[in-house]
C-alpha cells in the first residue's frame, strides 16, 4: 500500500496527514501525539476514527498541523484521518458517517464590524 495524503480543516486549523501501513504510531509535528495533545479528550478525538474502524495498530500516521488552537487542530486531524480511511476502504464510510466524522464543521469566527466593540457587542448607548 502506498501513502495516502489527505487534508482536514476546522476553524483556522489545517491538518495534512500521510497515512501508511505500520504499527499504529501517530506523529504530530515531529512529536508523539500524546505529548502534543496532553489531555485525554484530545487524544480520544484524534484516535476516534481509528477506534471505530478497529484500525488502531494497522497504520502509521504523520501529521503536519498549523493554525487555530489545540481543539481545532485535533478535530482537523480527526477529519483528515476519517477521509483517509474512507479512501483506503469504502466500507469504513458506513461506520464513520453516522458518527458525523465525515462532515466538515463550517462554523467560523464571525468578523468584527466597524462602529461596534466586537462582532455583535455594541458600545454602551446613552440616551441622555
């Protein structure tokens, strides 16, 4: 099997992954993913598509991720891994789609408008 290259995005985070046959090593920005994502929740998010398809120890994954915060980066990686697993085996789609892992989350930060304090917050109004 050759290396599969896929991209995942979330908010402003962009993750490029390279998935190949291996023993289950996940490397994020040249670090082990457990030292990059310190909390259990984020580690679970990264491994979720692999757990659902029972492929935790079948593939090695190299990840380059930039932009956003740690949660956005973890969810971007999750989307990229999901897309790669579907590209390898179309049957994985039936397991991953009901969990909502194939959907790119479209929510972005709303822009700040001029004449206002933030995107929706206004300056204090004084009638008199």
